[in-house]
């Protein structure tokens, strides 16, 4: 059974149109294994992760970045104080 490809919006390396071409034909033109092209297509067409909870993750990242910045500032202040006491 042939699987047919449609071209992505940009960055397509083929010189000839491929709409309606089978995976085998496209893979041959690219010089790659048809199985590899099929796996790439399946991976590329499947969602990486759901978008639900993304805002929560972004808030958590911001909170952690703020916490890290504060910890780094505290560390730097402690180092400066320690260096002054040692001099």
C-alpha cells in the first residue's frame, strides 16, 4: 500500500513536485530508505505533546528562573562578604 505525501510549507529539498507521489518515489528521489521517510513522516505528523497545561509549565519555569536568580544573588553576596572578611 502506498502512502502519499503532501509538501510542507517550506524547506522542501525536492526539485520536482511530489503531490500525489508515493513514499517510495520521494525516497528514491531523496536517496533515502522509504522506511526512514515513513518513520520521519509519522513522527513529524504526530503531536510532540499536548498544549494543555502549557501555561502552568510556563509559570513554573518563570518561578524557577526567579528563584534561581535570587539564589545566585545571595551566593554572590555571601562570596563578596567572605572575601572581605578574609582580607
